[in-house]
């Protein structure tokens, strides 16, 4: 795609336009799709029609089941009602239980409907076409609190999965029942039948997927690191898919081999932790409250191949998976919360964000005998129909782009594959608050030219674009593949956040290579324009007489900076040049070229490497004072006197700049001995010493005094005397 940039000129604008490009699925998933889908190639087109078929007036839809006549049965909570939707999508209430929650529905070969309620779990059997009272159709009444799932085998035996004891009951067509399987986990959350008539079951508490033979013998397929199996699916080739959610358990899990493609989205979803053995009870976890940032409870889909190999098929850190179903093409549709997203997973594990509903959660997916797919949602409890035709319109709303400072917008351009009877137009808006509000500009007029149009939204810090899709026949959709737009920041002067003066002798060898051609240390033309400018100081060594200064800066335009350094003595008025057009963030110099004294450093930061001279801005900062002291302390007034039988050596030590650090003496070439001043501590620039010496030689003796200041400068004194 050829990108045409608008030439922008502003007196205080940075010279280099910045370009934002959306081209991948990850880029686009930062935004908000409404009626459009985003596939694994980063392409956006109209989503399939998802029409609301029926609003149950319940807050939650937990369960759906299909009979052989094209009907779909729907139930949920908190109301204990069951609805029938026929093949013409006409809905009617057919039953109301005494309990408030219905988590499972099932039908048998004679189109009888089984309704499982919670709490105080019961199973009702509703003959086809009837609308009975609850007390007349109680079919099975176990002692369990929850009934989570039900399946019917080919012999019309009903299997009932429960919690909090983790039991599965087998109930024959006459109502006779027996305990079929007892789990070591607290809840059997999901069951399906595989192609061989085995039960595939998933638990909550330990997150175990297992296969149970018709005689009740269980074999664990996968002991996952997560806590709750939310759905199970078997594809046409016999591979099993297990959706598992919840926090990881502190246990040794069988590792799952990671598939080639496992990707998720960007948003976060939040579910409160439960106290019931880590169980995520739907009625407790789905709410209409707002979701806070920073908390995530994602899900993983594992694929269990026919040979038993377990692979991580797809993971989403942002969404909780509630339901899975196969569509006509063999892809897996995945219903999630907390944003009501419907995904399509290919056999290779690539995902397409197929659609996003207004409802917060897609909690159940079902298919009638004609192949129509239904979506059950929560918050609010509605039923939708998924159609093959495209939605008549939809739009993609980008994330808010932060230009960091007030910026002038350039052009917006896009790459699109147009089809007949389809349309695509763009709009922009801008503002100076992080979230769009009433202070933002209104949406601009339409942009139609994919080769590029000047953005008409006013200069601001933040901008957002909207791509609106439409189709006239429901069969064709434009395919958006890439969006780019440019902006030119208002130039802002760089800020010097901190200047650090390092200890005497600290030397950074790399600093010598950071000077531009105007530095007094040499020529170097590698300015690194528009490149990354590291603020790392690099390797440090010790070098006598050297001093180093470093600094930290911030430039809102992310311009490449150069620096001028100046110095002056404490009592001087004129700044002298230390370095010009320096490109690094630490500078070392030989302080022995300076007379001893108290000095300041002035640092000037310039954004000239990213801007023409007329638009360059700068700022400056003066350091704290520092001392240059390259001369050792002086030893004076060395005197020797007798005091009775003792010999007393006295002397003075003085340093004009720094405090005395230590004093040692050596007598007649013997080892050095540490001595302390008369006042007992070396803590000033001038100190007096008196030493009682012994073991003197007959004739001439020599004493040498070595003095060190706090900058490690050393001075000496010497005196010869006779015993």
C-alpha cells in the first residue's frame, strides 16, 4: 500500500511525522468491534448476522437443549422457567419449576424434555407437547444440592451429574435410578457423550477431564493445572476439546504440549473468588457490575488427540469460556464473557473474533435439528440466532491513540478489498482526555479515499478512528486489512530530570565515543538521528584525576537529543565550555586540567537531532557544587622535643579543599603506623598531631609522614633528627 503523507508545517512542530499502523489481529483487538469480525490474519469484515430471537426476561440463560423436531428449549435463572422456541423462532413458556435455577436440560429419543433444577436438585420429565405443573412431573429427586449437567444415551437412560458430592446417577426411562459414578472431586460440571457411547465428564475443584465407560469405569484424560472444566466437545475426527477456567492449582499437573498457535485478546475480565472449594458457580460469578482493570480470569482450551496426547489448543487471558459448539464447516465456536465475545477456532487453533454482543456473557450454545445455532446470554438473559448472511452494517472503533503531546494530524489511509454491494467509510475524533467524553470533537465527516485523506479532527493529544462497514445484499462485505495515519507532535522542550556528580576517579570509557564534531574532545559525526538513544551509563572503571557527570532526561516527542556541558568556578561569572553536541548520558573528563576549587556544571539539552534549527528547543539545569582537589595535603611544623625519657614528635596537616582522611608515619623505614590527631578524630581540613616515638637509633633518625584526604590525594612530610 502506498501511504501518502500530508506535508505539515508548524512553527513549533517536531520535524518527523509519526505513523501509527494497524495490520495484525493483535493490533485490531485493542479496539472494539460492533457487528464486525477480526480474523487471525488481522482482517476485519462484517460479522454474521446475530439476531435476537427471544428475551426471556430472566437475568441468566444457563441451559439449552434441542429435540428432533427443530425445537430449542431454554432455561436459566433466577426464575425456574423453561421456554420452547420452535423452528420458526416462535417462543412460549412451557414450564415453571419451584426452584430458582435451571443449569441443565436434555431430551431423549421420544422428544421428552428433562429439566434439572438447583438448589435442592430435582429432575422433571416433561412429555413432548405438554405444559404440566411442576409437582406432577417430578422424575428424579436426589439428595444433591446442585445438578449441573445431563445426557441421554441411545437407550434413553438419563445420566445426571451433581455437586457437592461429585456424583453421576443413571436413571432409566421408567425412573429407576442407581449411582453410576462417584468422583473424588466435589462437582461434575459438564458431561457429553462421545461417539462410542462413553461419557466424557469434567469436574470442578481439580479441573479433571475423564472418560467413563458404560459400565461406570473412569479413565482420566487430563488432570489440568486449572480448577474448573466449563465445557467439552468432540469433533468429527474424534478429538476431544476441553475448556477449563479458574486459577491454577498448586499441584503437579500433566503438562500439555503447546500447540503452534495459541493466542488470546487484550481485554481483562473479572470474576470474584468463591469460597466453595474454588468452584465458580455461575449464579455467583456473573453480575451486572462494572469490571475493574487489572484482574483477569482467562480460560484455556486443551485438545486431547485420539492417541491421548494433550495439547494447549487456544488460550485467552481476557475471556472466560462458557460454551463450545461445532459449526457446519467444522470450526469450533466459543462463547465467552466478560464482553459477550463469540470466537471461531480453526483446526489449527487460529482464532477469529466473530462477534461481540451487548450482553456481558455468552453462557450457552446449542444447535437445533436443522443446524441452526442458538446463543444463550446472561446479563441479560436472551437467545440469539446465528445466521450465514452478513449483518447489514457494523463498525470497528479503534483504541484511543495517545500522541503524548498536542499534535497536528496528517492523513489517514487504509488497505481494503472491496466487493460489490458493500461499503467502507472512516471517521475520526480527537480530544485531550484519556477517555472520550463530551469535550472531544464530534465525529468528522466521512473519509472515502483509501489512498489517503487529510484528517480534519482538530489538533489534540488523543485521537480515535471508526471504520463503518455496510452491505446491501448480506452476501458481500468489504475486507479491511490495514489502517495507517500520521501525526506531527507539537515540539516540546526536553526536560532534564536529574544531574548526578560521581565520585572522584569514576571513569566511563564509553563516554569518549559520544561526542559530536563540535566537542573539544574530537570529531564524531554519528548523531544517531531518529534512532533509539540509550540512557545507560555503560561500563565504569577507576582513573585517577577523572570526574564524571551523568543525567536523566525526558522528551515528550521522543526526539534524539544532544547536550552541551559548561563549567564555572564558584566565584566566577562566566561559563566555560566543557563539551558541545555530546550524544551520551554520562561525560568523563580529566579534572587535573582544572585548578583546585569548587565548581558547578551546567547542562543544556537540545532536540536539534530531530528538528531543523528554526524549530529546535532546549532546556538547561545547573548541578550541585562539586570540588576539584588534585593536590595532596601539606605536612608542616614538624618538631621533635624531649619529654623526660620520651621523644615527642609533633606536626600539622592541612588541605585547602577536603577533610583529612588518614595519617600514617614510618620511622627509620619501618612499617607504616596509623596515628590520630590530638582531638582524637580526623574530621577537618587542618589537624594537629603529637606522637610519642621510641626505639630510636643512635645518631640520625628519619620520620616520614603520609597524609591522605577524602579524595585519596596523598601528601608527604619528612624530618631527620638525632637522638
